């Protein structure tokens, strides 16, 4: 029985990816002619694995990183500017996501050990349901060793907008961009849109920080 559970957990991300079109069709969020418009959000939420887009800003051309203060899964206040002495990776997800977010978290879980000295912040896209208690249960239950953040809807909306996150809500389902933003010393060093494999994601992030543009 224990072996079966291990196999099931190992293949869960792949099962989620296979089930995504079916789940989305039930929810009425098709990729063409549906609620999501021209299809860009649909493709990005699917992980855009065929369209990984890394953007590295050369020294002197980095856009400013928007500061924010949110609450983590331990109900502690986290302010981005207090972490700027270290490289910070910011991504966006929500714990009730049935399809893409488990893939994001599986990739991130395999990437984090390759990022020495980094802070990883996972900002919620679902403030109504992602309470600190929910984030704690989710992170502990999945053994995710990074910081999950939530906050008031109006505060989170500013964060999403500042970092270019598109979010489309239909019922309890949220379609959204898949991206990883790398920040240090108040500057955005680079952005990875899409969901590359862990080794590739770590390479992009480390190149941003080492200024290999």
C-alpha cells in the first residue's frame, strides 16, 4: 500500500496536466471563443511549456521592484524590501487550484534545492480562501519548504498588477499567468514566463542573479 501511495504522488503532476483540458471544459474556460478571450491566459495557465519566455534585464536597465507587505503561512508579516539583500524569487498560485498549480509546485519543489541563498515567495491569487491557516496546512501537508503569502484582496491586487500577473476568475476557478520574478536590491533582475523543467528554471534564475544576460 505504501508503494502505491508513492507511485500515486510521483505521478500526480502528470495526471493533473492530462486532466486539465477536461476540468477546464467542465468549468467553461475553453481556449477558443471562451471566457478567457483570445487564448493567451489559457496558454499561460496551461504552463506554456512550449513557449518558455525568459527575460533578463541588463545592468542599468532593471525595472524597479514593487515593495509589498503580506502575511505568511505562520501568520507573520513579510515585507519584500526587508529581504532585498538576498535574491528573491516571486511566483503566484493558489492552494485550491486543480491543475496547473500542482505542476508549478512540483517544479518549484525540485528547483529550490538548486537555489542556494535565495528566498522564495509564493503569492496567493485567492485571498478569500487562502488564509494563513490554509497556507500552513497546504505547505506542511506537501512538505513545501518556501514562504506562502496572502493578504487583503486590495493589497494583493496591487501586487498582481505590479508584477504583470493576469488573473481571470470564473466561480471558484482562477486562470492566471505562470511566471517567476527574480528580485534583488529593489530591482527586477529577470522574469521567466512559463514552466520550464527544474534544471532549466534554476539555470535562468541563477543567470539573472549572476547578471549573465
